[in-house]
C-alpha cells in the first residue's frame, strides 16, 4: 500500500517540479521582449508650412552641416517682421523667437545685421543703435516709398558735427557698413573706448555698403562709437556682429510702412549684389499694400521680383504670409494670400501660412490674445491694435516658422 502511495505521489509531483525548473530557466533568460517603437510626434505647426521640404531642400541640407559652416538667413519685410508693438523688438519679435530657437539647436553664429534703423525707433523697442543729437535716418520715414540705399534700406546721417553714433553689440567680430558721397567726411571708430580706426565717407559718387572689419574681440558685450571728425556728413548703414564661423546667422532687413516695392528695384539689387548670397531668404509683405489698396497684381509683381532675384543668386526662398488684420484695415486679404500661393507654386518655393494659423479671422485671433496694444504701448498685451501681434502672438508666429525651418 505504501509503495503504491509513493508511486502516485511521484507521478503527481514530478510534472510540477519540471514545470518549476522550466519556468526558472525562462526567468534567467535575457529579456527579449520587443520594445514598443517610439512614435515621433510631428509638430502641429507643420501644417502651416507649404512646399517646405522641396522648396527649401538646399537650405535643409545646409542645416546638416552647421557644425562646420555658417548658415545665413535674410528676413526681408515690414513692421510685422520688425516686431512692431512687441515689448522687445530684438528678442520678442517673431524673427527674434525663430532666431533664438534655431541658434539653440544648430549653433549661434552671432547677432547678425544690426540696422541703423534701430536708431530711429523709440526706447520701448530696446534698440541697439543710439544716435546723437540731430542725427537722422533716411528711409525710416513712412512717406518714403523708394529705397534710399544701404544694405538694410536705411542710412544714418550725421548732423555735420562731432555728435557720435553708438552701437551696443555682442560678438568676436564686427563689420561696420557705411556709404560714401561727394560731401562725405571722416569719423573715428572706437570699441570699448579704444580707437580701432577711422572711416572715410568721401567719394566721387554716391556708393553703398563699404565695409571695415574688426576682429579678435572677446565674445562678450561691446560698445562701438563712431564720432565724426569733420563738419562733413557721415553715412552709417549698420553693422554685422558675429561670434562664430559655424551655426546660424539671421539678418533682419525690415522697415515699418514699407511694401515689397521698396526693395524690388535694380537700385537695391546692385547694393545686395555686394554681399554674399544667404542660404535662405524669408520674404513677408502685404499689410501696407493692402492698407493702401495696392492692386493685388502689383503686389504679386513686386514679390515675384524679390523671389526671382534671390533664386538667381542661388538662395532658397520662403514666403511668410501675415495674419489677417481687421476689416477696417483691408477687405481683400484672401486675394493677397492667394497671390503668394500662386508664386510658391510657380517658382517652387516654400510658404508659411500665418493667415491660416491666425484662424483666417481677426476677431477670433484677437480673442485669443494674439494682437497688440494701442499705439506706442510696448507692453505686448492683447488689445486695440488692428494689425500687429502681441508678445504672445509674435511668439506663436516665431514658433511656427521655427518648426517649419528646423
């Protein structure tokens, strides 16, 4: 009986022991469980880009080499590109937001072009140029409709005395851009209080974008001072500050109250011909044309002139539509947007649709806090300005453009 019982217990126990050994072995094996593939979420802002990968292929390829070379972006436009009514036009304009994001990802090549135009702006814009008493900036006035000259479309002109022009900049290198004329004079240039040279604005004919370079500076904040040494006029266009030969440089060429026709002429092209072609050009106009009831076909012609010029130089081009202003500003905004899409298709260039991002409606965008305050209020809140974004609105635009350009 005992023997039979032991046999029965053995028959029942052995399978459980074998199962335990089998499970133990499985537990000691390396974990070969398949990992769940990571899903890369595409930015929702990508939907506002049109023909980006194809139209900007050359620029996108250049981005892959920013560890060994500099990638340059020109931003050409009007007040919306300038960042008018933001609380800080250098850093909180959409150009500033886009620039900071790109440089954080691909490397900071420097501040880029600092237009003398900043010297004509109110303190609330936090300009980097400070002009002495009675200096003027030709091209800054709203009434000027044709380019006065200079890389950025403006000229700072001295009052025939020793009052200086001062620039606060950061970087290791600086290119000072100036013009010459038959009535030009000379000026002394200092950096951080040390004389570094002179410029001579006297020339037989009016000519632009002469350059003098200063290098081997510490990569920190500096102060450049240009002081006239004669009673003749000095002509300053601006300066290009750099801090590295690799990474991203963004040059902003944007003036309030201007249309595309301000830059789309042979006079401007001859000036730009003197500078190396950028990798990418962002073009954004329309607010002033629509507000002045410029025919859509004229607007389209001027934008096309800019597009074909830069394509001819070998640059990729991307159009940036502006948000729709209030109906009191314009009633035919969609026609301007359609014209830009037609140009994008005809010339195979990129387009970023801020009109679409702003709900194609001023009232809804204003409710969302995307528009700016009353005139000359730089608090950047949402309020009564019917065309320009708030700080929130500019950041939204800058983030959209960055997501499509990265």
